[in-house]
C-alpha cells in the first residue's frame, strides 16, 4: 500500500460520508464519492478534496438498485481509467444508507425490502462486484450502527440489517485475509446530522437525553467519525480485521 491510494466512499456527498471522504483525502488518499440525488453537493466535495491537493471524482449510485450495480461498476472502471490511468483501487467504504423510525407494529414488507436492499443486499453485492478491482493489501470499511448493541424503539428493521452487515464483515475478513485485505465495521452512535430527518440534531430533548446517557457527555458530531475511517484505511491499521469499532462516545454503557 505505497504511493497514492484511491478510495471509493458510497454516499459521500453529505453527512458522515462527506466527512469520511474529506478525512481520507487529508490523510493522503484520492477519493471517488457516490451520490444518489445530491449531485451539486457531491461536486462540492470533489472540489474540496481537490483543494486539499488530492484527486477526486463523483459518480451516481443507487446502492439499493441491485440491477443497476453492473452499470455502476462499468462507470467506476471507466473513471479509474480516465482520471487515474489504472484498473484498481485500494479502499472501499460502504457508507450509503437511509434512516427511518418505524414502529414494529407498523412495519410493512415494502419498508423491510427497501432497508434490506440498501443496507445489506446492496452492500453485499456492491462489495462482490467491485472486489476484482480492489488491490491486494486493500481496505474495506462497512458502516453499521450503535443500535446493534443497544435497542431503540422503531429501529428493528434498520438495526437488523446492520446486524447482518456485522456478520458479513467477519466472514469477508476471513475470506479476504489471504489477499492481505482487512475488513472492519464502524458503528457510529447518535450523530448530529440530517440523517433520519435530523432527529438527533434538531430535537433538543432527544439531544439532551443522548448527552445524559453518553460517557463523554454529548451527542456525536460528524467530525468524530471520519478520522476513524481514515485510520482503519491506513497502513497503521494493517493488523486490525474482522472487528466492530463502535464510535459512540460511550453511549449507553
């Protein structure tokens, strides 16, 4: 893992994904971000990364559209060839996702399928389809959630899919170990972003409750997350694989 490395961050136009992309760039990586609908925001991230002296690009991706993944991989390969003159990349961050508070009694099959496709099936096959391009000694970071450890009403579908991601991460670490590829899962706690209609950021009572239940005394900020991803993607983290790293400030200990 020498020289300029290339990272692919799904859902990198905003929120945690944006912070991850910028942190990776600050640590010397070139970055390709994907976006679903926020093209202008994604291009702003690209400009920011280029301002840091790294190369960057943005590609559209609906990770929940399983049938569209092959077309994305073709576009990704073309981007690598056109902008970097290469056929491979080094770091995959499976971050793209959605949030919703859905009481169990009200959960519909459509909700289940949507979350499954975006948070588990899409990640599973996105990883499989990009794996031939991932160089040996590469890094994969999957994004889970603190809700796989502590339970919040209304998150049964979301947390179940994230639980599947944590199991998938361990199996993938075992499968890819012979290639020197590390695979870890990052589990953020409650973070002040616009995720899930900005519940943590904009609900003052909820924010105060989270702070009261967190060892470090506040809700998380986006800047708490990206640096951990950059570390897991680094050479210094070469002996860490198959691990769940919770970044929650000690929430619900």
